C-alpha cells in the first residue's frame, strides 16, 4: 500500500464566479496546509439519565496554509497576491472556490473567506507567508 507524499499536494483558487479547477490559479511555494473540520454538538440528556447524551449539530471548518514567499522574478506570485488582495479588500467578503489537492487522485473543493494573512522573515532565512480561510458551506470532492 502506497502513501500520499506531502509534495504531491497543492492549493489552488478560482476566479470570481468560476467553480472549475481547469482555470484555478496555483498558490506557489506551499510548505504545508491543514484542513480542519468539526461539528457542533448539543446535549440531549433527559432528567434521570445516569449518562450524558449528545447529538450532532452543524458542521464547519477552517483551512490554513503556509509557505515561502514567491519571487516576483519567477512570475509565480499570482496565487499569493490574490490571497492577500482578498484579505485586504474593503468590500463584502469575496468567497472564491479553493481546491486543496492531496494527491493526483484526491482533492477537496470548498468556498471560503480569507480571515487571516501574515508575512514574516528571519534575518538568515527565507521570507514566509501564511493564510487562514473560514470555510463557507460544505466540502466537495
């Protein structure tokens, strides 16, 4: 049984109004990404029960990713620039389709709002970026 290697993964985002992956811009220089899903729960324990009972509520999630800041000299900054522009926009929250490709055969697609964006650098190391996305709606494959 084979395992999926981390370097096979990538993050893409689509243009406004598009849902297909054929025209999705790749976010270059990704080092890592994490897709976190959770479900609300609520207690349904009846009076007199000796153990608590719970039911599932609505589901939601977040998506975070980080990597090296792309070089303008290589012409690979389009995806990273789009993420920053979405975060800095002053209008209504733009919710593009994100595509988290786990391998050549597996990917998750979702809409989301960029809720955090950061840039960083150490004196002796590479410049980095990271972003947080609040998932809006569910996941598709």
